């Protein structure tokens, strides 16, 4: 599995886990949970708010869960 797909799966599992704080919008935490998307321009996974289109880098503590 490539790293981008693996990272997207990790983020999707994180967002569904009731034991961790979800990744939320930096503009308004009442918005829907952030969605992982592959940004073709920058060739990396970013977190995206579907309510306001705000983008955020994936935190290091999430990225560190990728197995090589």
C-alpha cells in the first residue's frame, strides 16, 4: 500500500475512534470533522474542512503511525 493511502486510512480510523480527540477545523471546531484528501498540487495528504474549505497539514503524531 502506498503511503498516501495508508495515511488516509489511519486518519479515517482516528476520526471514528471514540477514545481520541478528533481532528477538527482550525477556524470553527463546530464544523464537521476534517477529511483526509490527497492534494495533487503538493502531492501529499492534507486535512480538509468540507464546511469552510480550510486545509491543515497532517500532524506529526498521525504521520508517525505510517509503517514503512
